[in-house]
C-alpha cells in the first residue's frame, strides 16, 4: 500500500509513505497537503499443497485499486488496512483485503485472492476484486481484478 502526498499550489516535491505491515494502521495527513494518490493491493491467495507428483492449483492474485488527487484535510486521519497473503496448503478461505477508509467510509478496496483447493487436479483459485466508494467516483481511479 502506497500513499503519495503533494502540496496544494505549492512547488514542493511529492513524498510517499509505504505501508507493508499487515493489519490496520493510521495515516495522518501532513500540514500543507490537500491531495493524495494511493494504491491498494490485496494479498495473494495461497497455493495448494501438492506432494509427490500431485498437481494442485495456484492461489488467486490479489486485486489492485488506485486513486489520484483524492482531496484530504491536513491533520485528518485515514485508516490504512494491509491484507496478508493467503495460507498455502489450506485449500479454503482467501488472502487479506487492503483498503483505505475515512472514518466509517471505505474509500477504496482491493480484496485478496482465494486460496487454492488442496486436491489433486485442482484448478487455479479465483483472483480478488476491487471497488470504490461512490464519494470518490469521478476522480481518477482504476484497478484490476487478480488473475486465476
């Protein structure tokens, strides 16, 4: 998860903050920053537990979601959630979701890929999906679903 921040009508260099530790963290918008750009990537799903020439599927890829020029207020706190990768060899569940929220409103989300079935001949698991809150539709946003 990366957040890039830039000043408003100021010629100061953009800086970035990278969130790599899984779990919920806070991002306090610095003084003189009125817009940020952010990227969320969901965790990759765990692969099946193949053994001795037994083929199992691969875990699904995590989705990606991004937004540019998101209006923020200096001193505002955003909640950043970094999703963990899926557990290999489990055959159930999915990897963790990554997101950015303003209070109770989740602004952008990238879900994690599914963990692969733990059976002989299993196909690759499905990828994660991305979404945006209606409050940021119209801004420069994009993303992609994770691959199978």
